[in-house]
C-alpha cells in the first residue's frame, strides 16, 4: 500500500520523462487512506488512474484517494477508471488533507456508459490531494478523540479489542457509574465519512456538550461509543471491508471478525455487570441518504416506541424531515444485533454522499438533542 507511484517507472513514460525531467508528474499513494492502484500516461498531459477494490465481491463504493505533484505548473487530465465498477463520488480536492472542496462542475466529465470520470486539475510542485470524500485516517479520528478527551475530562477511553491488523479498537464511556446506557458505533464502512465521521462527530459532540439537555441526559445515561470500528479498512483505503475482506455490517450474526467480536464482548460484559442498553445507533452514508433504517412494523409494536417518538420530535421541533426505511430484523446488521440480542431499539443512521457538510452537522445536532429528550421522557430508571 505505501508506495509512491512515480510515473517515470512506467515503461510507456520512460522516454518522455528522460526528455522532460522538469515536467515530471508524481502520483502519491503513500498515506493512510490512499487508494490508487496504477497510473498510465496517454500523452498530452493525460493520465488514467486505475482504482480497484481491495476485496471482491463489493458493492459500488469506489473509493479513491491520492496526491499529485508536478515539476512544472500545468493543467493535466486524469481519468478515474474503476474497471468493472462505475464512478460514484464527486471528487474532493485539498492542499493539506484538512480543508476540502468539491471539484468544480466544469472540471469533471462523467462518462456514464464507461463508468469513468475525467478530471481537469491544475498541478504544481505543491501537492494536491484528490479523494472520493474528505480523507479521515485512524490518526485523524484519534487526534479528534484526544482533543475531546481534554475538553471533556469526564470521558474515559479504553481498548475494547484488537483489529485484524492488531490495531486497537477503542471505546469511550461518559459515566461508567450509571447503569442505563446508549451505544453508538461509527464507520464500519471506510468511505462513509459524511455520516460515519462528520455526522457521527457532530452527534456525539452534542451529547457530550454543555447544553442543559445534554447535562440532564448524562446524569441519567452512560454514552458508550465505538468511534471508528474499522480503522484497518479506513487506513487501507478499502471500499467496504475490514483487513480480512469482510463487510463488518454483515457480521452481526456470525461474529467472525475481531472488530464485531470486540463490541459484542464489551457490551455483553457490561450487561452482565448490570448495565441496561436503552438504545443503539450505527452511523453510515448512502448515495440516497439521508434516511434511517428502522424496525419492521411487526417488531416496532413490541417496543416502547422510542424510534417513532424520536422521529416525531425531530419533525415537530425542526425543519428536518426524516425518511425511515423499514428493514427485516433477520438481516445481519449491527442495529439488528442490538434489537434481537440486546433487546433495545436501534437504528442505522445514514447521511448522503454529497449532502452539504454543514447540513450534515446540523442534522446530527438536532437528531442528538431530540434523541436525548425522547429517551429522558420514554424510559425510566426502573
Ligand atoms: Zn455503510
């Protein structure tokens, strides 16, 4: 994974590179979260970037992320070629992997029959990053965690288990003395940064914030958070899977993978110690989001109706409309594990690939506030 692709190494380019060393264009896939498999030069400042999934079968989540520098300032064309897969994400550009902007519409041409996208890019000796979404490596998420642990000293972080690549999988608690808990799980699927990272962070920050409702909530509930369930996949630039090639959100019945096992073992130990899990949310992103996956109507009848009350409160108290999609509780999804095995209501929270990031944050804040209010009203300590 950690290679710098120097296009001069490609046979097709050796002559032009020898003749024009100052115009050498370098593609970089050496950083965590990168995904670029190879590059070919087509002449006239045109390149094809080949993007392949790490594992198959895989759904259509063609994540790409790479850097480009050039010995001279110029405009180049880069065609993203996903092989058998089709272009999905509008490319985002960044000078530093921190601030990102969508590529201008006039600088991208999508070929819907080939499934490719051709980008016009200005390159120079200053690297630009091109990625499907804002790059969020495990280090990025953990730096954010470190900053909130300083701001919110009541939070405690511990290791819940190891990943396939023997990295730590972390869990946070807001108050381990309290028996009633809510659980949040984020980023099982690496490319799903809009809902899985941006939305999740805003949701969590609202719950650990200074508002009256957040303070009341934290007096009653412990918030248990798994902030990045698939750090290996995020750093490998995987389209969907963990480092074993498993889609983690299909592993909540079999529990073949250490990442899902870590959550199961942590939560079930907590329950043995007297914790009651009142609600669970699993954060994702879809091309057709925002929406939430909720319980089917037969199962909903058996509940305290936290989910429909929550949705009603969101819609009564904000301008957000909630699209709830019912799914079978037979599916091996995270939220179904919480409903079937833990006995609490649970949802999958999906935001959308290209939804404005401020809207994603605002929605997450409103949903978090309304969930805290709903849980305080719907559940009791006995
Ligand atoms: Zn997902």
